[in-house]
């Protein structure tokens, strides 16, 4: 089916375990991809994209949420930022530490739930995240936590897409990297994540802006031109779904 139907969603009490199991299975290939991405033109594109939002003072204290194999954290630490990366999937954190060591990077990595951050209020100057909110069972709770740990005036940069609405046949044909390298069983597990989570039903990024405004941020906006800048060609890093950016200031 090309679109998520509310009636087909199967809510799971073990949603996070199911999602973590999926990413544990995907982590070896993600480490390989992120290692390549750190030494590709994509590294420079992302560096420009993120750092243009940051004030010139360094070192800002940055939290990379859902850091995976550590791409953002390593990239930003190399630019002089004090970065902590967190991820629910332990194998991803292990891989992030390995890549950080390879890159002689001093970023810190912790296993942690994006919906239940173990940091005091007003800890970070900036938060960055990529392709995380689409697979959170409670994304509104996550946003509340993210805003909580930001300092006043802190910056939130969240990059995501409506993946649950774009996993039809044409999407799969264009998924140069994301699904062609995995088994049919893992593709199906990914699709089950789409179906089981309410976030797949939301109209985004409009929903994200509504939630952030409700949380009292001083400003927020969405950028729908991210994919054209970050993924201009269909290489191994290409994302077929329309990637967007959500930018907010506490």
C-alpha cells in the first residue's frame, strides 16, 4: 500500500524493542556507509548545512540525538564543538565509538532513549538529529525532552522525512542505498515500523512546527528544500523521500 491507513496500524507494547532490533541488524552496513560519508562530498554539504545555523562562538555544547554510527557527532567535533551523541541501539553506539577513534575524534557517545533524556534542564547550546523522529513511538514527548535540555536561546535542528508515506514501489526502485542492500525480511520489518507508529500519519513538517510552538519555543520554521541541496544526485547516500529540516530556537 502506498499510504498508511490508520486502521492498519498495529500498536505494540514492545515498540522500542522491535525498532531497536531492526537497527541492530542494520548497524554493520550503517557503520560502513557513515565511514564512507565522512570522507565524501556529503560531509562538506552537511557541515555547511548545520554550521550555518550555529553562532560563531565555540565550543558550543551540542547533543546529537539518534546519532547512529556518529556521523553528525564526528563531523561537528572536528569543527571544534563539544558533542555528545546518543542512540537507543547499543550496537550503533559501539560503532560510533569505533569510527570516532578512527577519526581521532573526542565526541562522547551514550546509549540513551531519545524520548527520555538523562540530562539536566538547560544543558545544551544546540541539538541536531537526522532521520530519528519517524521511528519514535512518542515523538511529542521526545520534542518536549529536547526542548527541556536546551539552554534558553539554544538551537534545535531536526532533519527527517515522511518515510511512512513514501515506501511504495517507486520509492523502493529509487532507494539506491537505503533498502537495496538489505534482505526482504528487513525491508518488511522497516515497513512494520511505519505501520505501527502514529507519526507516520501526521502531515509533516507542519505537525512538528505545531508541537514545537505548543512547547513555547521563541521561533521555529521548516525548510522543504533540504533534499535538493544535500542530495542533488542519486548516489549511495541518496534519500528518495522528501527530506525536510525543522529549525527552532528556545
